[in-house]
């Protein structure tokens, strides 16, 4: 048999994919809707939901420019 030639498909690295994601414009939920979800999560004693809603509300209010 002859030599096999494989086609290499370039795949983005995780770093490149994250950079591209950061550059893409994404619609942000309204802060009042996030605050309503925060209150709902708090009423349900959902600590993970409270944390997610609180962080999402801050990111939405600041336009996504939150340092990690």
C-alpha cells in the first residue's frame, strides 16, 4: 500500500476562541429583569442562582467591563 496522506484541519485554540467570543457583540439582558430574577432566586433560597443573577446584573449594568 502507498503512503497515506492525512488532511490537517486547523482548529482554533481555546485562547483564540475566547478572544473571538470577547470581541463579538452579545445582547445583554436588562438590569430590571436580572434584579427580578435575583429576588426570585433569593426567595427560593437558591444560592447559586443568586450569585449568577448578581454577577450578570453587574456585568449588564457596567457594559461587560468587569475585571476578574
